C-alpha cells in the first residue's frame, strides 16, 4: 500500500513510507493527461457532419466544441483549489468520473442540448492536468520534478494531436456514437490506474470552498465566449453582443473585487499579481490561442475538396494521420524543454517555443501547395508548443508556495483554456464566414485559412513579447 510522503523527504524507502516508483507515477499521470486532453479534439473530424447529425445549424453545432473548452476553462482552477483542500488524487478521480458520465450522455444523445451537456462534462476532466502536475511536485524527488512536470504539461497538446487520427479512424469506420463509448472506456481505465498506482498527496490547505468565486468566474467566461462565438451572426455592434461583453467585463471586475476580500479565495489574485505569475499566465493565454488554431485549421485544410483550388481532399483518417506526428514531436520535445529550462532558464524556453510557433504559422501561410508542406508547418508549430507548454509549470512553481501549487497550476491551465476557448470561437467565426459556394455547400476560402494563420501567428508573437516581461531571479 502506498503511503504519501512529501517531495522534500529523501529518507530511504521503507514498507511503511515508500514512494511510488517515479516512472510508474509519471506514466500513469501522463496517460491521464493525454486522455482528458483528447476530449478537446475528439469531435473535430465530424464537425462538418454535426449539423446533420444533431439536426441543428452549423453555428449552434460549434458549441459541441466550445462547451468542452469552456467547461475545461472553468474547471481547472476549481479542481486545483479543491485538490489543495481535500486531496489531489480524490479530485482527480472525481474529474475522471465527470468525463465518464459525460461520455455516456454523448454516446446516447442524438440532439444538440444533451450533446452539449455531455461535452461540458467531458471538459471538466481537463482539471486533471494541473492536479497531476501538483501531485508530481508533492511526490517526486526534486531532481525528477522538472522533467516530469514538463511531460505532464505537454500532454495537453499531445492528447489533442492524438485525438485527431484516433477519432477520425473511429468516425470513418463506425457509428459516431462509438467515439464517446470509447472515451468512456478510456476514462474507466484511467480512474482504475489512478486508484491503484497514485498515492494521495500529503499537502493540504484546509479552508472553505469559494462557491461565489466559482459562480462569478463561470458567468464572466460564459458571457465572454458567447459574445465571441455569436458576434459574426448577431453583429459585432448589436445590442446583444455589446451587452454580453459589458456583462463579462462587469463580472470579471466584480469577481476580482470579491476574490480580493475573501480569506480563502478560489484564485489568490495577490499571488497571481506577482509579475512572474502574471506575465506567465498572460503568455499562456497567447500560446493556448495559437495551439488550438492548428487543431482547427490544418485538418480542415487537408480535408477540403480539391475543387476549392487549395484543398487536398484527404479522408478523415488520412488527414488525422497526417497530423499525428505533431503529438509525437510535442512529447519528444518536453524533456528537451526541461533540459533547456535547467540550463538557460524557463523564460528562455517559453520565449523560444513561442517564436517557433510563429515561424510554423508563417510557413503555413507561404506553403499551402502540398500535403508535406502542411505537415511540416504543423510539426514546427507543435515543436514550439511542446517547448512552451513544458516550460510554464517551472515558471509558476518557482513563484508560489508548496501549499498553493494546485490552485496555481489550475490558474495557469485556466489561462491556457481561455486561450484555446477563444481560439475555437475566433477561428470558427473566420472559417464560417469567409466562405465560397462549392456545389450545394459553403466552404472556407483560401483567404479564410490565411487569415486564421495570421491571427494564430499574432498570438504567438504576443506570447514572445509577454514572456520577455517576466522577471527572473539570478538563480533562475
């Protein structure tokens, strides 16, 4: 039986107080990270078919993607805070439980509302990633922590990349509901692995849960993303959109004032306001924004009909397989990122990764004439994401006390999720409204993809600029 000990304890292992084998702990938590992040791209191959499958409009069907990202954005700081209070493994298993139930709901649904509800429950599982990072810091010896956190952090991108060929293969050869039955099965396997191999973290911060903070943050994020998603349909200057953005701004301001008055807030804004944490989190938004641009645009470009003049007409499976190397590159570069961070500092690694992402999108703009060119651009973007994502936990962990690691990682994952959620909304608007007629269907134009690439590249450039503002101590 595992008995938890702190990461600072370096005494020899005994039957009563032994650590989990580092390789096993890292493997289990990384597997969980890949599976829960897979939920973000699970339905991307069937996006063109969703309006027909769910008997709804394309605009409404986009919520099957956006709801998952939004739920993930809200759940990450909540999961981190609950983990600090009640035990990280316990909350991790609870997150997987939401994913399993949500997958079953989606697998039995044939209309929009239950599908969005189920996808929202799947999104809650993303909170497992910051919890996994915090467990690693609590349980592993110091010399193992940097590389382990880098691998766990990179799973957010790796799972998304693996999800494309995985879901495409299932969707093309079986009923689309099988996607969700498979997700439920993977969730059960992950929950069992966690219960068997992951010990409960000994680090706790007893306090009352901040329900008001959770509600306020949810309202602020929901109104912001609805405004972004519906802006092109309702008119950016329409009263409804302006009201949503105004309500979002007021909610964020009110939520911030409320959190500052709390003795045990959902998000400690005073810690979050430390320049190192603040600028890292702002850069995380920009990197997350750039990452999801790749997941949404490249597969659609590869699957676009050849009659468009730019598309390649690949099947879902072939397009997914073409994107599969991106996940491998992210995973391979995560230990490289850890070594770079150890020698050059995590700030250097984050800036380098963000610059590589921008380079990848620039390549995509100028090279759209062959499949290998698209794959090369995607691999470059993925390499940058692997470097950048793996560097973020080191920056955050060096700026917060041990008792706040869950909440701090949750907030950082929230920032990434805000980036990916906003990206899904913005890229979806661009591709849905810059279209041309092709037979009975409307498809995105070449200019739509160029615009999406330039927007994603701008996000990466912003990440570089924000990273340069991160203050570092000499020993970092």
